[in-house]
C-alpha cells in the first residue's frame, strides 16, 4: 500500500480518456495515498469530481518556480482556498502589499502588481459566478452538468445580480486581453480596487444569506 505518485503523462489523451484516468485514480485512492502532479486544469477538475464521487479526501497544493529553485509550495488563490478565503487574501494581503509599493516605490513598481491584481480579481469573479451564482451546476473544465439539489437555487438570481457581474466583468476583462498601444488602459489604483473587492465581498455575503433562506 505504498503511495502512488502520478506525474501528468496524459497530454496526448482526449477528454474521455482523461476522465477515465481520474476515475481510476480515485479508485486507487480508496486504500492508499495518491499524489498527482499536473498543470492541466481539466484533469484537476476531473480528479476533484471523481474524488467527491468516491468520497475520497482531496486537497490541492500549488507549486511554483522561484529564483532559488522549483517546487516551492505556493497558494492557489482561486482554487485551493474557499471563495471567502480568496476574497480576503486578495483584499487583505496582496492589495495591501501593492498599496505599500505604490506609496514607497511609485507607479512604475506598482503597475505590474496592479495588472496582476486586476487579472486575478477577474478570475475570482468567474469563480464566484460558477460556484456561488450558478451553484456549481456548470463549471469550466467539467463536462457534466450537475443539477441534483442545486438547480432550484438558481431562482435566487436577480437582475441586479446579473448587472453587478456584467459591470465588473466588463471593467476587468481588459486586463486579461491585449489592448492597442494607441488606447492604453489606465491602471486601477488601490482605493478603487479595494472598493470593488469590498463590493464583491458584500455581494457574496448577501447572496449566501439569501440562498440559505
């Protein structure tokens, strides 16, 4: 019953076989530890779904390549932590660090940090839409549509909710797409970014309370 270590050898498999691999890994994990290294988000989603189906404890650990070497444990902000944790980490940690860089080092040092923050905020918006607004009925990289004990919750979605995400996604989508040099996008300053993150936090809290009732 030694641990089984699986190092992403599925790059040539189509989605059907990829899902079969994920299912087999979950079966193996019923009586031994299984460790999977992968850069494929689709495989990650398949493994997570199979682990839940077989009721296998499941956790995600990020690894990064740092100047001193590869394999450094890192946080997967938008996957490993809860939505609440991801919002708080973005607001209370990364944004505050960027704010200090702007204050002490200026705009040139702040701009790339702001670009990354805005891009990650947009990715966080997508995750909130999938997991909170749509209750996980459909998610990226997962082929199945899961409706059991979920679909009735979609009735909680209001027009105001849709407008909120339309506005936020439109505002932040530019940071994930190339822009013409003749019309550059102004970097969003910390106060405005914090206001938008706070708005998402308030929406998230309010929607959870509405869903619970």
